[in-house]
C-alpha cells in the first residue's frame, strides 16, 4: 500500500532581531493610534452629551450661543473659500505643467518610437532578409553536397 505523500510547507523566512524590533514598534504604534482614536471619540461623545444637557436647561442663553455658532460657521466658510482658491490655483498649475512639459516629452517619445520602427523595418528588409536567404541557400548547398557524398555529415 503506497504511503501518502507529505506536503511540506515552504520554510518561513527568519527575521533578524532588528526586523522583529521594527515589527514590534509598528504594532505598538498601531495600538497607540487606535487607543488615541477611541479616546478621542469617547471624549467627543461626552462633550456632545454635556452640551445637549446644558442647552436643555431653562437658564441657558441659547440666542447668544446661536450667534456664536453663526460667527464660527461664517469663519469656517471663509477658510473653505480660501482653500478652494488655493485648490484652483494648484489645479491650474498642474494643467500648465501637463501642457507645457509632459506633452512635449510624450511627443518626443512618440517621434523616437516612430523613428525606431522605421529603422527596424529598414534593417529587416535590407539586412536580415538577405542574410536569411543566403543562409537558406548555403544550407541547401550544404545538404546537396552531403547527399552527393562530397561532404561528410
């Protein structure tokens, strides 16, 4: 009865102590980042609940708070507007870069490829075809001489 073949797993690469330390450091940083994100979300939720509770109290001056939030939203709109202007300027510079620098490079590359294509066609017609024909004729002559017994195989 034949024995079943045992499948061997490929050997796992051995990590150097430096690589192990780096992996541990990355894992530690990832855990710290995750803990910071969770803590931030918990603090935000606690502040949100506290703000809602504070606004529900009858003695809270909600009209003043509303005015402050309107000012904050106006300032935020101003910042977003400035960011959009910067984004449009960056987009314009990217378009300028593409038109004035990348397009000429692509055109030059295309011209080079076309020149190379023509060179390959020329070499194929003028050099390789005659050499192939000559090689065929010489092989035929060689075989004919072998069949006639003039030349050994």
